[in-house]
């Protein structure tokens, strides 16, 4: 399973991959949520729960504290 994002395009095919419609329009669920069934089948629901918690921590670390700009 692979996922290409603007942050990882350099590791894959390159800049042209960031032109995919799913990368140009950043909306919808995160990739790991879209692939939940495959992830749980391959790694189990406990792993998916840990992945979800890690994603929430990552998102919180990227957001500036309320009332402050980045």
C-alpha cells in the first residue's frame, strides 16, 4: 500500500504525481481513513486504533494554539 502526497512525491514518481486530482483538491477523509478496511484486514483493528491516535496527535501538533497564528 502506498500513498502519494505533496510531502512524499519526491520519493515516488516526482512532481507530476502531485497533479493527481485527489492531491490538487485537498478535501475528504485522510488516506488512512479511506483505506481502513485494508489496514484492519492486514494489521488488525488495534493497529488501526493506534494509527488513528497518532494521526490525531500529528494534526494537533501542526495546529497553532487557539488565538495564535503560525
